[in-house]
């Protein structure tokens, strides 16, 4: 099994990587100024002369790009190439407004595929593996992204997409799938269905690796997955605007490697927009260095994370982003306290008596915000005795209050009573917005 997809690039000294980034940044700024009416106007409004961008230190002079910019220029107003140079479109769902459209040249597809080939190689996926892709195919980028990356490293792809869970489990057994790629919440549901069918993923399949993303999940959730199914669970990261899924952790699971020859990353204060030092938590901002159709300058992702630029134990020198803690727009403000769903998940996964499925319900009662967490119990913890349930509810409520510094009402419910998701899990119902 290959240890690196491209050892010369992946282990390149940081000083050499920075030289590549510097040259590509200068080229990129001039490229978008020539070919994108959107960026030409944005630069002119900000007083930016592309000729003055010469070093990485000049990055902060450039204006931010926002998701709203892609919606405002729908469908192709930010593209740098005409449609006849494109080989593919992907389109977001548009559930919160106008969808975003991303176009790809063949080179864009190749860069995307290379990124995932490096990532999959770093977790030991390659020739001889059967990769069961449970992300959605079609307009969503997850399925095709994982598909192309797996084929590039020589693996065999089983393109099952999401849903039809019993069939997924049957194929997993019959064809000997060794790798699953899907959302973590869907894999938990898949494991639940398998158990109900009398199938143990740990004992009755050849599954050894899970590539999970498209929604935030915690280290505690990883432990639950690994202990219950026997696989090694890896975090994958990307967004549809950047291409799709792009980066994973390596085998050491100590942060997600971002390929510095293709992308430039920074962390900013989400309120002031000021750059933050490495190691501080803030909003992730990414500049694409190799995209042709839809390059993005200082694109504000909205995810909260931390950058680690230390060389990884695997020998790769590219920077890592640590596990995403949540999204700026997912943050709940309850009586002046900031709460992320991931904080709640982390607490719950440490309590053996509660299951993996929960729902956060926020209401406003008499002008006061109140939060309730509905949590499924495990079969072993379920009891007909009211006192047993009350004791467990008090235990969970106390643990949440200790972490959140906020009183939380806890409601324990039977296993299977909360909704399941075939894609991204919906964890919050905020009735204040209704």
C-alpha cells in the first residue's frame, strides 16, 4: 500500500511550499482581475491594485468573498471561463435562498481528484479496497467527489448513494466492502438497521475504514462509531463552493491536511474579520490557488476551527485544520451564552446510557429563551421505572450545565422515536425563528 500519493509535494519543506503559494497567489489575483467582472469590481471598490500583491503578507489586503456573492451573481456571474470550457456543473440545494452554481474545467476536476487521491492514500485506501460511496450523487458533490478519488487510487467503487439502507447492508456483505463514505449520522443509522437485521458490521463484514463528513461530528462520536463497528473513522472536509470533499485526516487522526500547493488558509475573527494567530479558534477562510472556472479569493467558509502548521507525525508538511467545532451560523445564543450543537454531542457521547440520536429544541417563554434536549436512551438503559429515568435525566442535565454554563431541560425518549437522516442530520429546531 502506498504511503504517499506524491511524496515530493506532500513532504516538501514549508519554505518551498510558501514560495509556491506566493507565486500562485500573485498569478491568481491577476487572473481574476482580467477574467472576472465580479472580482475586478470588488478589487476596485476596495482600492486593490493586483500589481501590489507580491507576498503572502499582502493577502490581508484583499477583500473577502461570501456565499451571498455566489447567490447574487447566480448562475455564472463569478465564472472566469465561458461555458464551452466547462465539463461539469454542480448546484447546491438552495434551501436557504438562491442555489449556488459551481462550474468545473477539466483541470478543476483533475485538481479535485488529486486532492482526494492524496487524502485517501494517507488513510491507507487504495488498490484492493472496495469503497461503498453512500453520499448523494447528482447535483450534490459528495458522491462523485469520493467516487473519482477512490477510482484514482485504484480502489473499486460501489456507487450506492444514500438511502435503501437494507440493500446497502446486503451489498456490504455480499461484495466485501472495506470502506464506507457517507455522513456519520447515516452510518449510525445504517449500524442500527444492521443490528436489527442481526448483522454486526464489526463481525459480519470486511468494513475497516469510514470516511465521514458533510456535517459536524465530534471526537466522542468517533469513539462511539469505532467501538461499536470496529472500523477506523476518518474526518473528511470540503464544501461545494471549493469543489466538494477535498481533504481528510491521515492515519494519525490529528487534524485534516489541507494541500498548501492548491489552497491558502487563514483563521479570522468572525466579528472583526482580522487574521488570528495559528492556534487560536476562529472562522476558516480559504483562497483557491489552482481553480480555473470559479476561483475564490478569501472565501469565508463559516466553519469554526483552528490551524496547526506543525509537521505531522506522518511526515506531511502541509497545514492541518483541527476538527470543525461548528458553524458561525449554527451557533445558538441562549440568554447571552454561545452554544454549538457539537458541544452537546460531545457531552452526550460520554454517557453510556444515552444513544447517538438527539434533538435540540429552542423556544422563547415569557421573553426568556429556553432550551430542551431530547435524547434517545439505549435499549439497556430503558426502564419502566419513572425514578430511574428521572435520575438519568438529572445526570445528563448536570453534565450539560457543567460544560455549557446553562440550565438545560433534558427529555429522555425511547430508542427510534427521533427522526433519522439519510444525509445531513438536523439537530436543531429553533422555534424563536418561526
